[in-house]
C-alpha cells in the first residue's frame, strides 16, 4: 500500500504492547478482558488502523492488520489480546466497511475507529456450530421492521460488544436456506447475553452466548445482501481469519521461542541443542512470510473475493497450519530431550498455540478433502 509506513506501525504497536500488555502479570489467566486495557487500545489508535481515513481510520490494509497482530502477540506475549483485537478490526473492516450501506458506515465506523463501539459476529449456535444446515435463528419481516428469534454461541468479544452482527435465516428456496445478516444493538429489547460455552484458552479474550427473543429492529439494519449472507459474509470471514490468524501465530511462536531459550539456557548447553534451537528460530519467520503473502493477496482482491486467488489463499493457509503442527512437534521433542523446565508462561504459550490451531478444524479438513478430490480426479 503506497504511502503507508508499516515499519513505523510495527514500532508503535511494539511500544504499546511492551508498556500495556507485557507488563500485566496474570493477563493470560483472566476470563474477562480488562476494561482499562481495551480503552487504552482505543485511545492509542489501534482500533482505527484498518479503516479509511475519511471515516476516522488510519488508512491501513490487511498487511497492516497482519503486522499489528503479529507484533501484539510477539511483543505483548498474550495471544488472547491479539485475538480480541483481530475480531474487532476484522468485523469493522470486512463486514461493516465491506458490506454496509453508506448510512451504516457513517453511523458506526467512526465510533469503531475511536474505540467507542465494539462489534462481534454472531453466527454459531449451541449444538450446531456454524454449519449452515444446523443453524436455526430466524428473521421475519414485519412491515418496516424485522423480528429475530434464536440463540447464538461462541461470540468472541461478546461481553465487550454493544453491536452484534447476527446471521439469521430469512427464507428457504428449493430446500436451501437463505441467510441474511443484521446489525443488532445490545440495548434492543429482547437481547439477552448468556454464559455460552467456557473457552479454556486464549484468555483474556472473552466469549459469551446471545439469546434473541422477538428482537425488533429496523429493516434498514440489514447488513449486506438479502439471502446471501453465508456466501458474502461467513465464508470470506473464514478465509481472512486464516490469513490473519497465521500472523498471530507467527508472533506467538517468536514469543514462545524466547521463553524456550530462557529455559534452555539453564541446562547444560550442547552443540545438538544449539543446532535444534537454530532450526526452531527460523520457523516463525517462514510462518510470518506466509501470513504476509496471504494478507497481500487479500489486499490485491480489495475485500471482494476474486475466485482466481482463492485457491492460493487456501493453499497458503493449509501450508501455515502444517508448518505449525511440525513446529509444535519439534518443540515438544526439544522439551523432552533436554528436560526443559516448563514455566507457567511457557505452558500458557504452548497451550494457546496448540489449541488455537484446532479452531474450525472440521471446516478446514472439509476444504482439504475437496482439494484432494480435485487432484485425484486428474488421474482417474
């Protein structure tokens, strides 16, 4: 992106993370995101990085988002903070900026950029996950309004949010459900936050559920196309999350590597240990390069979705995941081989890296199987 100073952004985010995140003892063990830290992120301009300047943002792109995520996880040493930032930035840019009307952008984006609003996506449901055939939340048109009934789960940043982007069934054509997304303010009658499912990793990123009982909102709160929200909103979100999540993982791997070196330095150092650490040191850089390339491709497709690069993005995400699995196996073997003391900080870093790799594993395996079928078809 011409004119955007990525290195200056890296220095700025690194300084913020070192002062406001790395210095907080026990942050990765909290179940609630500290309100003062969330406010500090808004005051520092972190929420505005990937939004247009004419709407209160700083004009950054997906590469700026990837760099911010990687730096937060690396310099801050807390993957949960990075994930909560990603959710906020992604929902604002990909959904409201990418799918919103001019009026919706004017109404919400300046507040999101300033940190006055927090927004989360509400797709998954209890016992159903995000599988479109299992979702049941419905929205029915009633004059100039829409009435929504249903229940949602796994809302990242839900407890912090005052805006929910709710995916609901609006029709069924030839047996196929039609999904539409709606902006639902928290203070709307019939909106109730529920406990949801306890997430035992990536703290302090908070989660909750949402119950919607006869929730009446203006039809003008529809976000994006009528009946095609699953393709226009849900599927692109997974692709972007994969690309940006790889950047978070690269930063977290760097942070974990430093912790590993600190622990290893207390043992008797051998040439083999030095060799293994040298190999491990290079792996986060490979992960970072793949994440940067994926973000670059997203910028080139301008938030839209050019089918000709979707396969490349998917392949990059798959390669990043396989690299991640290999690194985890190498780290585990290193710890066992040299009887490395696993400190609490190292244990948390390992836990969050391993478990975050398993998020949406079913959907990714399904995509991988389709790729495998396509390649096998060339020889059948």
